[in-house]
């Protein structure tokens, strides 16, 4: 992980929030603040990660005085640790009546290694409302006051606003805590408590909903959300609770509790795994659970159960899968959790509270030694939690020559920075946008717009003419380059260098009617006309996909390719459906529908994808206009027009096109391919006729080797070998695919020709 990526992302987020408060405070009320100027032209881009708006409101006085964004970021970081500690102190003091016990609990919750594991993730320091929500929950049980009901609802809502992650985690913790409290106090059927609890939940929803709607829209339109497979990758293991961050002096830097060290349990490495709670804190928690003072035993039960809940859920789908899957399938917000390991904050909260109970028990049994013992415990915990020098990333540049130059130019045309990367390498461009105030195509966040890879491919072809056309059609006016762009005669008068700003060059896209005429016809390979179609309406072929990467051939999915009756002016309509096998759906669930329509020559009219990926939904539609050499891509609530090469086909029409080719051993054909806006070239080499086994029967088949060119190196290699039946139908029999994800074989199971 890039150590500067996430801090720069949240520095930009905080900067956008503070700049909005300074210049357009009404945007917080209208929701316009979520249309941040990254990932142009996508809407609601601030909702692709935590927004930090609540934190920005609290920091506004500091920013108004200093105008120093980096200082405000550091104040937020340190202030978050202190606020967590004070909030836990408030809860522990209210429940135990002991100042010493409250200080111990505050130290554990506010400065545990978890905070330093996520020191680069400032949004994950926003745990300060979690202890306060339990504080008001206990007050509600004690007095049933309306004011406590209101306070509980508001605080719970604020927790969701400050961190979507902790809003979901805290809600689950509060429900569990409420149920256990009702059972422990013999009030399981007490309608008054239920009514006040439901009222608090409704108020929390009312507080959080205006700030949650953009996230719900992003999840719907941009395919947001995580699959159970992704959640598994971000889950903890039991040994994660015996793993300390590298900065920890006693256990991290010595290697005693780091991956690779000698330990009774295998480690899982990764940035989410250092969940060490401290041996002193854990021993105190065990003592508090077993020997809590009389009158506080019910509290011990509540937090013992809550600690177990946090532990189990932090293991994600790899723990008690049925429990996690039930929450994932039924609770709004669970699909947003990429790293279930963060449920460990419930365990951390519980350990801090149970440790406070142990300190209080010691005070009551040994009054003379109470304060001394408390101080000794505090010192031991501080030693265990101590960190050495922390290598913070250097402060990024917030002002650049390019940013100043762009700020002074008239208009509001968008900007793209090249080379454009897929992830954190876009953050310098994002920070630069705070200075010039223009929308940028670049972006980095927890999610990305569905069309982002399409633009990434196009932008990184600059100064190619088709890339310039794409940017012009989007409304991009300026290109900021880390070096000179080697323009050719066709693009030199369109991509005009305007300034050398420091180490960067700035180019302007200058358009005119003459430019339109010059770029009207797309260039590229021109494939031969397709032969007579070897398929008929009603044809259907079903395939079984086997995962072949391991020692066994494991069935993974079923795919059906069908020729549907055309409608209206269509000449052809093709459809593909795919669904993962039930066993695989426990890890990765996919339900896919792809449909394309085409006219004469198998040139596509439209292409549609509808993908259900766990709880994630992805809808993409493409309309092709071969006469105007353009295509219109609609996805995630955003549409864009992109150039279209002559005779370009989508992946599905390309498959049927290949089936109609005249087969001749040693020949090959190349055709332009458009995959959701990505411009590729498909080169098909035709081998000889071979005898293969399909479904236990020998079949004669043409061996084909399709190859995709113009693919970016970051995509990795993709090797495909296909066998088509050596008869008039040219039915695909077997397809072998090897890619970054492994290898798979798609084999024909059933076929009917009409």
C-alpha cells in the first residue's frame, strides 16, 4: 500500500470540505457538496469514500484562522485520539464511579495499537461517538428519560455521519448491547424500553439519512458494495489479536508479535491485521468479566457478550459464516464493509470497559492500594502501547505552478493529469485541483465510477487523436503532463502547449469545425465482411465453466449463449446468461445477463450488461452509431460519448462474427473491438483441425488463438484458446482462458440449433 495514498486522499477530502464551507456553505444543506470535482464527469464522487464533513465543521474555526490544511489535518488526527479517550473515560466513569478506572479505560480505547495500525486512515480514528452511544444507552435503561432517548438517537446518527463503517458497526453493537441489557435486567418484554429504543433508532436514522442518501445512490448507480469474497480478504484471524503494529516498541519493533515471528497460531499479514489489545488490558478484562464488583456484574455480562460479538464478526465470512452472511444479506450498509476486521473496535470498547471494572473491583477490595495500583496499571498499559518514532509521509505539495496557472485561466473546463494511474498515483492531481478549482478526470477513492477504466485506457493513449476526441467530447479542456507529449502532425494544432509550469507541461485542447472534419473517420484495422451466418434464431448452447488453476477441475459456473428473435429494425439479437454454482456463491456470487443487438454485417446497435455481484448491481448500456463513428456509454447515472472505430464490434457480436469466418489453417484476421468503451484489437489466428473430447465424445474442431492487443500492461496477460466445431455450425466447443485470476475451461454441455 502506498503510504502517501490514503493520507493524501483524506487530505484532499478535508480540503474539499473546508473549501466548500468557506465558499459555498449552503451546499452542505442542498447536497451539492457531494458533487466533488474528481472522477469527472461522475456525480456524487465525495460519497466514494468517507466525507469528513462533520469533522470539517468542527475544524472550521481553526482553518478560518490559519488557512493551513495540513495543520488542520494534524489537529484532526491528534484530536481524534484524545476525543476517543475522553469519550471512553465518560462511559467508564458513569458506570464504575471511579476516576482511576475511567482513566485506564480511556487510555485503552483512545491509544490502543488499533489506532496506530490505521494511522494513515484518519477516517478510522472517528470512534469517539461509540462510547457515548453506550453511555446514553445505559442512562436510558437507568431512568427512561426522554432526553436520554433523544441524546442516544443523535449520537448514534452522528457516529454514522462521522464514519459509515462505524455507523454500521456501532448499530450492530448497540442492538446486541440492548438485547443483553434487557435480558440481564429481566426486562426482555418491557415495552417502554423497546419503544424508547425504537424512537432512538428512528431519530438516528433521521439524523444520518440526509448524509447517507448519496452513499445509497452510489451503491445503486456505480455498483458500490463489497462481495463476501472481498470481505473475506479483509477479515481478521484469531492470531490478528496477537499481532502488533510495526511502530509498537515492545512487540512490533522487536518482532515478538509481528508476522513471521514464532507464535502458537499462524499469522495473516496485511494492514488490517494488527489488532493487538495489550496483554495487561486483556488480563484486566478477564478479571473484570469474572470478578466485577457487586452491582456491576450485569455490566460485565453486557460487555463480555459484546467483546465476543466483535471478535466473531471481525473474522468476517471466515468465522461463523451463517451469522455474517445473514447480516450481509439483510442489513443495509453491511455490503459497504470491505474489512470486517474493523469490527474489532467493539471488542476494544468492551475490553476497555471490562478493564475499568477490574480496576474498580481492586479499589473496593484494597482501598489503600487502589490509587497506587491504578497508577501502576496505567503505566504498564502505556508501556505496552508505546510507539517509537513514526515515519509519517512527507507533507504533499498543496500549491504548484500548474495549479496557479490553471486558476488564473477563464472558464471552468475540466482537467486531466497524465500519465493517469488507476489508484493512489492520482492524489497529486486531486490536491492540485484544490488550488485551481476545476473538475478533473483523475481520482482515487474506495470506489471508482464504472466508466473509469474506459477513460483510463483512453487518456493513457495521449497524444493519439482518438484520445483527444474522447477528452474533447467529455468537456476536458486542459491536459497537465509530467513531461512533453510527442504530438504528431494530426494532433499538434489541436493539443496546443500553453505553459511549462515547473516540472509539468500544460496543453489545451483547441477545437474547431476543421478539427471535426479531420477526426470524423476513425482509423484502425478494417476486417473483412462476415461470411454467411452459421447460426439461426433459436440456437442455444450451454457451457459448464471449470476452475482449473488447482490440482482439481472444479465446476464454477454455468453459461448459456443464445440467439434470440430480433425485434423491430434489428437483424440479430444475442444473449448470454451466467450464474455461479451454489457452492461457489458462498464465496463469490455472480448472476450476469449480457444482451446485444446488431444489424447487417453483425455491426452492433446496442450492448447491455446487467451484473449481480453479491449485493452489488452493475448496469451498463452502450448505443453504437456506426455512421457517426461514435458510441454512447451509460453507466452509474452518467452518459458519455466516445469515438468508435470503423467496423468495431462488441465482444458478443465479435464471437458470432468469428464463427462466420472462412476457416483456413495458418490464416488470421484482425478486427476492432469495443469493450464498454475500451478500444482493443482482436487478432484471431486459425490453426488446423484437431480431435478433441467434449462430453465424453470425440469431435473434430478448428483450433483458434484469439489475442487482444492494445491492452494496458497493468491488466496482465490474457491467453485464450478456442475450439470451434469443424462443421457448418462452427459451434464453440471449448474455451481455455488463463489470466491474472487463474485459469478456467468453458466446455459445451448441451446444444440445440433452433
